C-alpha cells in the first residue's frame, strides 16, 4: 500500500509540474523569482549537493537566520543547505558554498544525493523530500515543529497524508508540549520538546547605527495594510512627541517602492520629512523607509518603541524576542498566532487592536521595557546528529 501511494503521489506531482510549466516560465521573469524559479523548477545553475553531509533545509529568510546556531555546531565541511526563496538563499550562502535552492519534488529523483542526515525546519512537509532522503540512507529530522491553533484543523483533515509522511521522519523536535501532542495525533513518532530554536541564538548587531535625538519608533517587518495604520498613528503621536522619528521596515523587499509611495504621501499631508535609508544611511528625517535587508536587528538596538508587523493583519506575527533582547518597549496586534511560544517567552509585550494603536502609542510612558523569560535548548538535536557522523 505504501509503495502504491508513493507512485501515485509521484505521478500527481509530475502532472502538476507539467501543467504549471507555462505559468512558471512567466513568473521567472519577475524580479522576486528570477533566481528561485529557474533553479527550483528547471535546475538552472543548481547542481546536486555533495554526498555524505548533514543537509539542513529551511524555507525562507527568517528560518534560514534562525537555524544558524544549529549549523554552527558542526564543521563547515559536512554542512549542506537548501532553501526555497531568494531571501533565504542570500542567508544560507553565507554559511557554506554547499547551498542550493530545493528543487520541486519530482526533480529530486535525479538531483538528490545520499546524505548522512536531513534536517528540515518547521512546516516544510515535502513528502518526496523525506521519502527519497530516507531511501538514500539519511537520518531524517523535523525541527522547530509547530501546529498553530489556526493550522491544526487543516492538517487534521489531511491526517491520512501526514501519517504517511511522518513514517519517513525518524525524529521530531517540537516547540511546545501542545505542538508535540498535535504532531503525535498526525502520526509523528519520537517527538521531543526543545522550545523554539529562534530563541536559541538571537541575531546580534552587525554594525552600530546612530540613534537620532528624540524617541525612535520602529515599525518592524510590516505587511500590506499595516503601513497606513502605523503612519496615521505616528502622525497623532507626534502631536505630543514632536522630536519622535519613525523607521518603517517592510517585511518583503518587493514592497519597498510601494511603501515609499505611502510614506511620501503621508509626509506631504502632515508636513513631515522623509527619506530612504539606502540613500542616506541614517534616521535624520522624520520618517525613514528602511529599504535594505539585514538592518532590522541593528535598528532594534537603538529603538525606543517597536511596533511588530505581521500582527495587525492575519499574517501570524514575527519574532518578538529579537527586539526584546534590547529591552525595547513593544506593541503588537492581535494576529500573532504563529509566534505564541515566543510571545509567552517575552515579558512586556502589549497587544492592541488596530483601532487602538494610536491611543496606546500616546500612552508610551506607561509601557515597560520587554525582557526574555527563557530560551530554548538545541543540544538534543546536536547530539542526535553527532551520532551519524
């Protein structure tokens, strides 16, 4: 029965791949995908990883950054890495030359080489990835695994599929006891709770930025619909804090230009000044659009108030601990469902509805600096992987 499912799944994935080819060719001309799609779906400049290493796979920028402490626990000669996004690739290629885009599943048959272990971050549930790696002799691990309140019912409807997928996963390392329980209901075996790996080693300052005079408000990792909300709240905030400055950091680089247009309009209407960080490299104007990747942690280090993006729209939030390590005061929207464990680990975050953001900003003096209550332990994962070397 398992062999039949394997062949049926493979056939379906091939059919989907062929059907999607015209669409993929079209998308490959867009700047966001000009590297990832040719590499993932056509193997353009994407040779196989060298055999007999420890292969770490993380989906995108945030996961690729978070896996760093685990990668650094091993000699660079055995590290192999893959990702699915361009921003993720820009991170992992800094870890090792053995960095690749993960090919779409049916292409793995000719691309995948035997590895000592496969380590997959969070919810990258690619059936053929695990099945083929296991058939080639790799020990397979799923780390930082989670099942949010929102996603778990959807996974339950496909439990028949996940039972077959988990049959190819040797060990699972979950973020919380609740995640462990939910993963086991889906068929996961040998589940250990290690906490969130994103707390294991938080990103550190890479360069010192100059803090402007007055309060600095950082709108961190914002998404569509949040910039306008934050800009309106900041205009009201400036009525009492006339020296305050705002730095907006969009989550996705392809939105930089759109956010610039929003900021330009808001600044014109409110009589404030603004500029792009890439042009001046400072926070001298009233509003700065941070249009350069990798600067957020540097900005956290000099921020007085952080407004967490991805939480005022139903995205799921972002890693609050990165700012909390600097004792920032912090406001979040209610949609942080993908970051519940991290929010539990951080003391001082104030959660507000979008309609109340401006009012809560005005109460800045009542906010308390945030701090991290506890961290995570990746040593069980390290010990497991050391046994295959």
